[in-house]
C-alpha cells in the first residue's frame, strides 16, 4: 500500500483535475499529452481503480477520483503551510495563490488589485479564474473566492470586504420614452433586463420601503425582452436604453455619477450584496491567504472612501 500513492502524484492529479482535460493539463505542466496520459494510467494501475472517465472531448472524475482529489489538495495545502512556517516566512508570503471571482467584479476590480498585490509580494504566484457562478463551497480548487453575499456554509471563513447594495436604474432616454415607475408594481409595465446568475430566483426583484416601521418587502416578478448571464452585457443594454436593470452599485456607480444611468425607485431598498472573501478554514493560517485578504479589504475600502 505504501507504493500505491507517490508524492508527485498529488500535485499532478490536482493540476489535471483543475485543467479539465489531458491536453490542458499537459500545457499547464509543460509536458506532452501522451506523458500526462501515461502518468495517469500508472496511478490508476497502482491503485487498482479508475480515477478519471475519459471521453473524446472532456473528462470527469470518478467518485474515487473525487475523493483522491479532495485529500490530495488538503495534503498539498498542509505541506505548503508547513514549509512556510518552518522557513520562517510568516512575514513574507510565498507560493501559489488560487483566486476565483465573478466575471464583472473580477475583471474590473479584483484583477487590478492582483496586479498591485504581486508587485508588493513578488514571491506569490497568483492564478485568477473568473466565473459566472461561484464554485461550490466544498470544492477546494481555490484558496480565496471573492463573491457577493455571505455564504451560509459554516465550514468556510467569510470575511466582509466591503458593503454593496443593488440599485434599480435605467437610462434617461428609456425613462423619457416609457415613463418613470412610481411604485414597485409599475415595474410590471416595463421592460426589465434580466440577469441569470447564481442561485437567485431569476427575474424576482424584492423591494422594501426605505421608511416606515417594520416595512415589508414586495416581490415583483419582472419580465423583459433581454436576459443574459453576463452583468457587463446587461449594463450595456441598460445604457443603450433597452430597459430597467437591477445591478450592484459597484458595477454602475460611474454611470450614475455621469448621468448615463438614473436610479429608479430610490425610495425603496433592494437586498444587499455585500462583498466577501471566502476561504477554507485550513487556509486561514497561510501567510499568502492572510496577506491577500488583508490587501483586498484595505484596497477596496480605500476605493470606497474616494
């Protein structure tokens, strides 16, 4: 059994699983695709079980492969943390940092901050992946995930980076042509731009009066001729005058300030979408993770105060 799993198998399989295909893993590892296939076959032969289901276009993990990956990534993380502690590198973060963020916020805010972060900590190697939906919280594929809304899972650490609210908005041209809503039910008569993201109910907007005692939220099932899973596309449609949009203030603040978008129903509140850095509990002692999260909090709070 001691020879069933070799140390270099752990890192190899972690890269393979993250890459999604043998050819992509070969590019990441700097070897040929046949070499990747041979290494995987040798691993499976030693274990006596398949770890990957191969097809012509893609691959997926078997249940045994998923279990192998989960333990491999935990072991690799613990080895990395032990090396940093033994090397006295608490004050100087080093190593690989895997970051996930949403498409729009990641492109416009997280990516520029990472550029500044690696200048400050040149011994940290950062891999940034942007996705429409946040990865499963039980997936250990990333060290830090930047996401909107506090996750309900207590098995991860969620640190609030910055407050964020969603704002109803539209272009002045759209409102001049179709009128300005005065109350939530007026939205039923308007073209509302839909965004399909995350686990939220699609097209269901909840609005609560900003004043009054114990105000209750009103849920409006909106409709419209345009919908997308990309927030930047939705914003561009709103700028072009196609309808009313519900979007995070971080993404549209510059357009509100310039007047290209106008807030709609400002006397009503919508659910908050505060920004959080989420990471597994066993990563909280890693210097590179602590330094990156601290850097995010400081940098974004400075942006918000400007």
